[in-house]
C-alpha cells in the first residue's frame, strides 16, 4: 500500500501539549483533510475503509492520531504482519501524515515513536515501511529516525494487455 | 559501492566539520584524525569551499568551518562534487547501439537509481547519527538487519506474493 506522501521533516521534538491516542471514527474527517492537504486528493471512501480495518478491531492494528486541544494534527497507521515473504512478525507502517501547519515540530517523530512502542508491546522487534524512492523528503524523514534498507527488495512488472 | 579517494576524504572532512559547525578545524587536525595526507585533504577542502559547504578562516587559529545546513546537505550533494553517481553503466560498451548494451543499461540504471535514492536521503545529521552509533560499544548498537533466507523459517507456512 502506498505511503501517504506527507511532508514530514525530522526536527527536535517540540511536543508541547500534544497527545497521541488511538483513532476513533470521529477522526475520519480530520484524517481525510490532512491526507488531502498532502496528496491533493480527498479520499473519504478509502479512509472510511481503512478506519473499518484498523480502528478498534484488533490488537495488532494501530491507527494513532496526534492531537492538541482536541485538534487532530497528524496520524500514523500500521500493523503487525507475519510470514509475508517468509518474514517473521514485524511492524509495518503504511501511512503517516501531519497537518501542514503542524509540521517541523517533531510530530512525525512522536507518532513514529508511539507506534514503535505499540509494535514492541505486540512482541515484534523490527519496523518496516515502503516508500517511493524519489520521494526524498519522506525517505529522509524515515532515515533520520534510523531506518535503513532491509532484507527485502520490491520488484514489479507491467502486465501486458 | 566504491568511491574515489578524494570523495572519501571529502566525506570524512565534512563529517568532522558538520559535527560542530561552530568549531573550526585545521586541515592538519582532520588529516591526522584519519591518517591522510594534508596536501590531498587541502585540495579537497578547496573544492568543498568553492561549493559553499565549508569556509576557510585565515590567520592565527585559522582553519575550516562547516557552512552548509547539515539537515539539508546530503551525502549525494558531497559525493557529486567529486564524481558522478550513476553513470548508467560502463563507458564505451556500445550502450544504446545494441540490444545487449541497452539491456545492460537498464540493469545498471536500476542499481544507479537505488544508489542515488539512498545517498540523497541521508543528510549529514543522519549520517552523523550513524557515526555516533558506530562509536558506541557494540552491545548498545542497533544491529544491522541482515538478509534472511526465507527457507530458514522452519515450521512456518511461508506466504509469498
């Protein structure tokens, strides 16, 4: 699944009174808005299906939001996956987004750290994600958090009509 | 990936200087840290100076100081001052004129793309975190992820896609 191309930048955390909590259905509109601000496309139906899949359903799926004074500022989504491509259970992050006004204050880092804590509690010791290799900003963000190339490589092929 | 000697010296010098942009270091200090020739390093520092990454400070106690933004300058920015990254294949191998050459070119280009994506996503700040990690005692270090042979996951069903 494609990573939401947020303009995340690693900076010194400035958490203030931000708190990270599990998302609830009432966050759907704000998540759609943050994602649309980033990607330029509002995808309410898509995010509704992701909420159904990730919110409150299973202990190994995580949809977290960062909020300050009831304002949703960012989100991160991931889950524990096991034995895909022969890999033992590991944490997968498939989307992260931070409101444009809230960037450069370490929120992306805070969300990443929070989901990693949950992955650890779920019993996994590795976290993975997949990125567009030409998206320097998001790639730099994850690298600044210590992520490096893992043991897998993505291959694809165009299907002939 | 192998880089030329001058490129390696430039990266070493930039790491030293960017670690504390307020500090100025004589080329002899940097050279002795890495056991390299002062003359060779001086040439490298001049190129870094012309690129605006370091500045030379004259007079007693003079030396060099980092001048760029270590959060923005990437390994690729430094390397490309000294050599191209991703030349698309070997020189003079008739690339583009024969099917064999074009096929090889596609493979080399894939490798080059990954190299460029990697180097352009690692800022000096991120690289310096790796340096710090290497300075820590081995048990504190984050273990590098090693390629795993899926066949070694005994007693599990391996889902492949």
